[in-house]
């Protein structure tokens, strides 16, 4: 008989007990889904199987699990929608931990025998993801693990409001930071002086009321920046972003009415720019985009009316325009000769102008090797 290395249990509503110490030590992966009555138990007089070390452990919708000290050790740990879990002890050796939709989870710490210890004694942890755990207020005293490389905090209201206490500046290995919020927080005193380590290369910030340009400018290694619904986005762009940026995503910014010329032209390493759902943006100024840009995506900008002359840099190779219902004109001089891929869809005012062979704009981009346009024919759409 072959050794068992994977255990998958799903939708077993009658399963109430699973003594971890009785499982074979050859297991590498355990996945348990929607077993609402299941409890992890150590039989009387037995000890936990300390030799068990899993590559991956997943607990999903197991509402009766409330004893985190009985969870086996695992390199990759995923816990989702375990509503009876109020505290979680990270087993030693864990490298990646994701906790999602645990609405009653309040305490996150490290398992050390029967004691709960600070996260900074867990050098193995490299990635930590917390999403929709609204009751977690703070990380334990001592801060986050020194070797942490990725931190993602999404919709954890109390935790985000205390972000100044995360002491991110003490994490020299942090490369990626994602913070997503719902905008319901009150302004925090001194929030604009929140410090981050200069090691960060990828940053995602959604819906934070307080975020300053000084914080961004200090990130001298930043290559990727994604922002969503920041009320201060206009001033952030005007005051300048790190020149090291190669990819910039702007989304859902109701306050963004224009792209500042100087702020973007200084991004001499920028290769990809995405602008999505910025409804107050009416046009792109001429010569606003850096000469290094190769990919441009404009999507869901309801009030965008035109792409003026010289709006597109000569370096551009891919252009995507989608769902811009009021866009009615493109550059009269045509598109850059460097353009190799053009995608235009759901722009009704442009439809008669971009029709194959007889649209007014067709001669201006017929030289482009790859062209994707979607035009209406009766009640149907046709991809050209």
C-alpha cells in the first residue's frame, strides 16, 4: 500500500472529531472544507504528533474549530471562514499564512508550547495575509517577524486604524505591501507620517484617507504602485512619485480630474500605466506621459472625451481603451509607429469612426499588426 500524502475532506456534516495525533506522519497536504461540526481533538493521554510537518494545510468553513493549539505545523497555512476562531497560534516553521473571513478572530500570535508569544520570534514567516478579520486590533508586542517579505491587510478596520504601531520601518526584508480599506476609518493623528521601509518594491493602497507624498517619496526601490479611491490622489501625483516606478495603476479615483504633466514626466522608468474608473477625468494633456511608456490602458473613464495630439508617447507598443462612453476623438495625426497592439471596445461614439476599411480613423491605424475592435451590428457585437 502506498503511503498517504494527501487528505481531502469536504462537506462531511456528521464529522465531529479528527484527532490529529492519529494521522499518518507521511501526510504533506490536508484540506478540510465545510465540515461545520468538526473539532480538532487530542485523545486523552495522547500527545500531539510533533513530527508531522505539512507542506500545506487548509481549513475552510469549519465553524466549530476553536482550539488553535491542536493545529499541526505547516509550511503554507490557509484558514477561511472559521467563525468560532477567536485566537490563532501560528505554528513554528510556517512560511506563508493567510487568514480570511474569520470575523471573530481577535488575537494573532506564535505557538510556543502552551504560551502565546510575539510574532517577531517567528523568523520563518515570510508572507502574511489577513482579509476581513474586523476584530483584530493590533499585532502583539514586539511587532512583525524580522524576515517578513509580504504583508497584505484587507478590510481589517481596527488593525488598519492602528497602522502606525505596525513598525514597518523595522522590517528590512519587506518587499510587497498591500493595504485595502473600506474608507470608514476616522483620521488618525499623525497618520501622514507613517513610516515604511525603503526595501518595498510593490505597494497597493486602497481607500485610505491619510497617505502622504513623503511616504511615497521615501520608497526609493518602489517599482509597482496600485492605488484605488484615494481622496488625495491629485496632490500625490502633483507632488511626484518615486522615479523608480515601472508600473502604475490608478483606479476608482473620483477626485482625479487631470494628470499633472511634471508629476508623470519625471517617471523615466515607467513602462505600464493603467487608468480605470476615474470618472472625473476629461482628457489627457499633451505630452504628459513619459517617453519610456510602452503599455497604456484606459478603462471605465465615463467623462473622457478625447485623446489629443501628442498625448501618446512614441515608445508606446500596446494601447487598450475600453468602456469610455463619451470618448469621441483620437489623435488626428494618428498613432505612434511603435504601436503593435490596439484594443478598442465599448466606446459607442468611436464605433462609426473605427469601422474596418471605411471608418474615418481606419487609415490612421491600419498599419498596426494587431487590432481588436468590437462594433455593433444590429443587436449583436462583432469582434474585428
